[in-house]
């Protein structure tokens, strides 16, 4: 990837191949009533029950699409959410990834997935959908999320979708259409951005909603860390295989790390700010990354309709300060979104009542937000208290895409441009072989650690 700026018109209109490529919250939360289930009641503001475990009911069968580390973890999280839950089908582009997941699920939870329900290839997602499952868990590289989820909703399946839910404006529009279709069919959708299902974040958000810091006037979100994992190309791998196995480093597959990873912080920001920003300006670059076509640093300022601003920055460079900051500022104080409220003198006004270390370890199965996502998914299905957070996740994905577009072009990007742009990342067809138009360039300067060989 080059740091050379690209024309705004070309960027917004061109179909590109990638160069552009937790305990005390229950008292303040509005839970759902199992005894008054009403499947026709569609709530525009998704809420969580914060149950420790999903209710019992008829067996629910799930299929997993995307058998990497996050997919395998999501499958275990689903099984831990409550009784009578099964993983009965697996799908992945690669046989070795599927085999690894199959082995790990057996070791972790004694799961046996029948040979006839294990599918490999670009059409594996459709075969999982058609295998008789009630729920599909999607954890492929996020480029595929819009088309995969659309197929599941059209087939009448409930969905867990890992973040982000799109990597480009075209995909975001498809996801919004699919989300509306799911609501019409009352199919539950839960997304994997985690913090909206995390008890300390939830109680902090509720206190801000109740006026604990007065009127929200701005935000600062920073996520700094070391270099991302990557995979060296092996002899015999086609362009497509290499990119899929090294997906976290290619913009068409991941959206760049502002979309794929910083989405957690942007989703929390969106949650607190309430509305979407109307424009963004920013910059980024590539200093140390040694694989793929992405930036390793972004700095974006989002502006809202009322003039409020949020500064967001994320970096993946070794040997630097790995600062994490999630701050919302109000007229009467500010918060650390992870669980603390301060006045403007810097004094702590409130802190989330975390358990001591021993209790925290024993209660992790209850407070684990990765499991809570699936508790809410199963609870909504079994009680009829409808739950769908996908529209919020489309908004957060668009905010991330907006920031990337601003940094890639060096131009101001508006919300309307993101919503209406015809920008689509990636090839038009999916097959193992050459992929044109997606260069891979080394960094300008810098060093990075030896690559992690995830496929030995």
C-alpha cells in the first residue's frame, strides 16, 4: 500500500480490489420478563437481560461458519450459554482449519460433529445454513459477513455475527437491508462487539444516561498496541489462499484495523454519543507493518451535528506506549467507559464494584461478556423477548469505515457519503487462484517480530 493520497471522487465511486483498501448492574438495568414474552414487540433500543444463564427449552442446534480461533471460541461460548445447546455443523474455506476446530471443540466440550455436517470451500456457509440448524454463528473474515448473514436470514435462521458487520459502504447497506428483514421475520441477531454485553460497561452507560456527568460534550478513544500477527506465504499458495490465511492484514478482508479491531472502541463511543457523526477528518500511515496492504496507525476526528467532537486514534507498532483510553466528557464530569466516573477535578465519584481476585475468577463464567452475548441470543429465542443489535453494529461499522476513508484520502468524509458510496472492497468472484489489483508493499522503515506460523 502506498501512503499517496487518492482523489476523493475516485475513492468514493470506484469498485476497488483492496488497496483502499461484573456483578452490580442488575439494579440499574431494564431486564426482560420471561413471563410476559411478546414476540411481536420489537424494541428499537436493544437491551440485555443480564441473566447468568439462558433458560431451558427445546434443543437449539447451531452451525459455525469460520473455524479459526474466534470461531472456535464463539462455538464454546454458545455451548456455555445454557442447557440443550448443540454445535452440529462446521464450515470453513480450509480443511485444516475445520479439522483443528473440530478437535478443539471435542477437547473443550466433548462435541462430536458428524463428517456429513463438515463442509469446506467458499460455499460451505450455505451448506451449514441448509444443514438443519436453528442458529448460525459467523466468524469468517468480515468481508464475507454481509452476504453470509443475508443468506442465513433469508433461510429463516437466527444469527450470531462477529464484528465488524461490513468492511465497505456497499456491504453496510446490504447488512442494513438484512437487519430490517430479520426484524420483519423476528429472527434474533446478536453481534460480537462485546462491550454492550459487559456488566461494567453497561452500568457505566446507564449512569451516564441518567445524567451522572451532565450533558455529553465530547469523547476521546485511544487503542494502541503492538504489531498485528501475520502469516508468511508458503510455496504452493495461490494469491487467494495467502490472503485468506493472512486476512487480518488485507483491507478487503478485514477493513483495516480501524474497522476490524478499533470497532470495539467506536461502538462504545457511538453507544454513549447516541447519534452518528456527520463528518470525519483524519490521517494515518504505514511505518512498521511488514505484511498486507493496510495502515498501522490512524488518527481521526469525528464531528457530530451539534458540533461535538470525538478524537479517536489507534496504532499497531511495537516498542511504543500501549495506551488504552475510553473517555466520555460531560458538562459535570467525565467517565472511563470501563467503569469509573470522575468530576472535573479528577476525583473519583463512582467506581464499578469489581469483585476481589478470587471471586472474579470463580465468577468468570457468569460475567464473561463473550458468553453473555450468547445468553442474550438464546434467551431472546426461547422467551420471545425479541433482540436485535445489528442496526447499531451497522452504524458502528460505518463510523469505522468513515474514519478509514478519511485517512486513506486525506479528505473530509461525510456520513451521507459513507451511506451512499458505491465503494466495494475485494474481488467480484471467489476462487483459489490469482487476485489482481491488491499489491503488498513492505514498510518504509522499522522492524517487527517474527511472524506467527499459525498453519504449521
